[in-house]
């Protein structure tokens, strides 16, 4: 194996989502969200949080 020979991965977008089109994927996600809400799930918007001291110190925000 060569020094710069990387991991062989398939970066095709069709294989990642099982060959589904964006419209089919959106329908599937919509169905899952409706099921979640029907079970009593709740979506709430949270306030944005401030960066921690460690994040400010290391500039990893």
C-alpha cells in the first residue's frame, strides 16, 4: 500500500441516500416528522447560547 493511498470510499450522492430523489427524501422526512408529532413529540426553539470560556480561549466557536 502506497504512502498516500487513501481509503477507498464511494462519494456518490445516490448511494448515500439509497438512490432516492430529493423529493422522495423530503416526503419520507415529512412522514417521519408527522409521526413524531402525532406521538406527542414537541419541537421547541431554543435561545442561542453564548460560547464557553474554553471555546473563546481556543477560538473553536
